[in-house]
C-alpha cells in the first residue's frame, strides 16, 4: 500500500534516475572493420567467415569468402557472441582447456577456439569480431586485424 | 560374397557416373546484390537486415542497417533459407495463410512472411535473399531489388 | 537519393557479376555410391546406416541395413554433414581429441567419430558420405568404399 | 529382501511372461516400396523425397529425386513419423484444419499436410511412408503407390 511517505520517496528516487551513456558499433564501422579483416585474410590466402556483433551479441555484419567451409557460417558468429558475452577473447577458453580445466566445456556459451575477439572502447566491451575458416590461431590473427583497424581509426 | 560376375557388373554400373553441372553465387555477387538492396532501403528510409544465402541455405552475406530491430538478425536469413529450400518466395506462404490454408504452419521450415525471394538462374534456384525490418511487403520490395540487380547484370 | 552519376556507377558495378561453375552429386550417383558401401558392409557382416549428402549438407540418400542400431539413423547423416561442412573426414576430429585437443567439442557442428568422408572432385568438396553402426574405424571403411567407387567411376 | 515365498512368486510371475509377436518392415521391402513410389513420381514428372520409417518412426530408407526442393528432406520423414506415431494419414490433420479445428497445430508431432501414409498389416501400423516435394495431394498419391505395392505383394 502506498502512503504519503512512500509517494515522496518514489518521487525522490525517480528524480534521480539517470540512464547510462554508451558508445555503440554501427554498420559503417563494422564494414570498415570487416574490410581490414578481409585484407588480412587475402594477404595470407585464407578463406574465412568474418562476423561482427554488437554489445548484445547480435550480428551487425557477416561475410563468407568463397570456398570457406560452411561450418564457419555458424562458428564465426558463435565465437563473436562468446567473446562479447564473456568479455574476453575465445583464446582464453582454448588456453583453459590446454591448462587442463576441462570443466568449462559444460559452461553455457563457452566456445574454446581462438578467433573471437572483443572490441573494447574506453574500458567497456561494446562488441566483438568472430572469425572462422582456417586454424584457430590464424582465425585469431584475422579477427585482431579488424579490431586493430578500429583502434587505429579511433587514435588509440 | 563377391564373384567375378559381380565385380564386372559393379564396374559396368559405376562407369556411368556423371555429375550435374551447376552455377553458384559468390561473395562478390552477393555484395553487389546487397548494395542494390541497401540503396532501395535507404531510398525509402527503411531500416532492415539483408541476408543472402547459397543453394544450400548457408549465409554468404548479412548486414544490419543501424536502428533495425534485432529480431530481424534471425528473421532475414530464415526467410532466405525458406525461399531457397522451398524454391518459392515466402510471400507464397503468407498468401496461403490469407487464403485459409492454416495447416502449413505445421510444416517444418515454413516462414509465412513476405521478404524471402529465391534467385533463379537458367531455371534453377541457386540461392535466395531474405530481408526483415519493416512491413513484410516492404521487406519484399527490398529483397526484389537485390534479385533484380543480379538479373539485370546477367542480362536477363 | 539517386543521381545520374549514382545510377551510372551502379550499372557499371553490376555489369561485372559472374557466377561460379560447380559440379553436383545426384540421386543416380548417390545410389551407386551407396551400393558400393553396402557391398563392403555385407562383405564384412556389418550392419550400418549409409547416408549421402550434397554440398549443402542435405540428404540425397539414406538406407538402414536390418538390425542396425536406430541411433545411427541420426548419426550417419550428422557425420556426413560434419564432413562436408568442415571439408574434412570426421576422423580428423576423433584424432584431435586423441591428441588432447578437447576444446573442439565446444565448436558447433563438430562430430568426433570416424565415418564421415568428404567427396572431393577437382579440388572441391561437393558432398559427403556418412556411415554409422559398427566401430567408428569400420564405419570409416564403409564410407571410403562409397567414395572410392565414385573416384574409380570418374577415372581418378 | 528376498524370501523363499518371494522367490516362488517371482518364478510364477515370470513363467507367465510372454512377448508380443510383431511383423516388421525391412530394408529390402522398403527399397521395393520406394521403387514403386519413384515410378509413380516419374510417371507424373514430379520431383519428390520419399521416406520410409519403421514402427518406431525411425528412417529405414530415404531418397531425394534430383531438383526436389531441399525443404522436403526434413518434411518427408516428418510426415512419415507423424503418420506412424498417430496411426493415421497426415491427410486427416489437413482435413481437421479445413474443418476449423485449428487447435491441433498446438499438438506435438502433428503435421497437417497430406503425404504421410501408415503401413497397416493385419490391423497393426508397422511403419509409414512420407512423401514431399509437390502439392500435398500429389505427395499423397506417391505415398499411396508405395503402400499399395506392399499390399499387392502381400496378396491383400
């Protein structure tokens, strides 16, 4: 039941409500990041899927280079989603397995293969890049190229 | 047990093996189709996800325009997959429902909303475009722009 | 907004569209491949499910020999799909696990049991055979018989 | 804890156990049924997937005719499974919808499209045929050809 006092407190609380500022990736930025990743892949003659997701893990952009294995159509966005939702590179999970911490395979959302890299701006994870198609360490190099290109464009 | 005669027959049968010729979409073509769809969407001030799949229903390309509802990230490729795997526009299913044929909602893979359009070259379905984000009839206009641009480029 | 110049550029870009040539399996070839696999299984008194999928991972043909475990009805096409979508025999995943690379169990689409073998023609993976029912190494022998019969018929 | 009396009762109970006799489809029969269905499809120039399942709903045989829509790879066995698990033709569900009983779309396993036909021998459903690829009434004609061929061979 509301009382006069309760109403007053409610007003006070609501007056203090303040939304959080965010910076977000967008399609234009995602296309530029993907172009940088594609250039790295072409340079190495690697065929890969490149996926870029937003802070919610939802795809902004995906492209499959010709002759890439179709399994990568699922894997690349899954790596990106894992990277953004755990706020870490998927390489960390691959390393954990290598260190004998096998239990993480039971954790929902874990994908223990390099190639998912978070996009970190001003200390916050605002998206991620996922790459799949070649060896996981190579996938990671392509994903890093996308993130590096953004950092460079932002002057960081 | 194999006999000499059995071996002979096997050879005779297998000598007749003949593969079927096909034509396939590729990333370069898919990017061009998506650019045509994006131009149509921008012209109309519509925010959409544009997805292009190959003959097997696997994504070649996906882009989400800024401010598009995130649900469309799943819907656009699902429309494309439905269009390619049923060899018809998803508008056909929307129409079937409008005509009272409700039973099709129980058929695996059916998606009864306009916006999935097959890519037909030389009488064969070789892929599809799926668009989602605005009214389904509007999604259909954007998807058609992608397919028309390819037909135009192929001189058909 | 479209301008005269924009329209011109669009035309110029789309004029370069070119589709990629492909060769595809068909039902006649798949039946012949399955017959070769079945002959190999009968010779060894093995009861198996034999599945053959196209480049997109979709079934063209499946048969279950009498007394085969019903689980293989799901496993055989899953092996074939894994082989075609990763462009490698599923034995590679079984070996990876044996080598201690446990992380791959978290990668979507991986099936770490021998018996899925890709069909490679002119350097491209155009489909796969999946066999399940006996020991995985035995499944692999039956699947290989199907692929070998095609290679033999194509004179390769 | 078992006692002398318990042991005696157990013996008595087990002596009365009697398994139920069954007749089952097998691969040889399934191939013959599929051949009859394929002949009917070819006669009508229809491209379809033909699936045959056992009493448990598990595939014995599946073939996809060239140029059949890939969606049918999932739909044909689903129709067969619905027919065997509900012991009725899937046409019954399509009719129910036509009669306004829309609620059945919420019933697990229902597939309201003609083309799934049970195989009934001596009053028992021992399997089913599922066909998909053309109009559902046409799918039903092809499925019936398979079942009719078996009935004819059994002299019924």
